[in-house]
C-alpha cells in the first residue's frame, strides 16, 4: 500500500503517546494528533490544519457528545 507508514512507525506513535515525557512528543492530553500530510511523516494537533479546525469548535464537540450519548 503506497503512502502508508510501516508497522514500526505506527507502533512508535502509540508508544510516544503512552509515554508523553519524550522530547519529540509534547502534546496536551486530549489532543487529536494526526499526520500533517497523508499517512506518513511529522504529526501535529488536528486544529493546526485547515480541515482540522472542527476539532476546536466546542459547540460541535457538544453536538457529537450528545449524539453519542443518545445512541448509547
């Protein structure tokens, strides 16, 4: 699958998230972290991307929260 990262890169991201005291992983708890471009390379908080602005919209977060709880 072209453009995908290998298992080692994906596993490192999980370990970095579980051990947040690493130098290269200093994101706040609760941040939605994803690749800046495509599936590989540097990561960032979703709100740093134009398409990720929805994650900082608290009113939309409340709608999603309510929808999930109504479903449950």
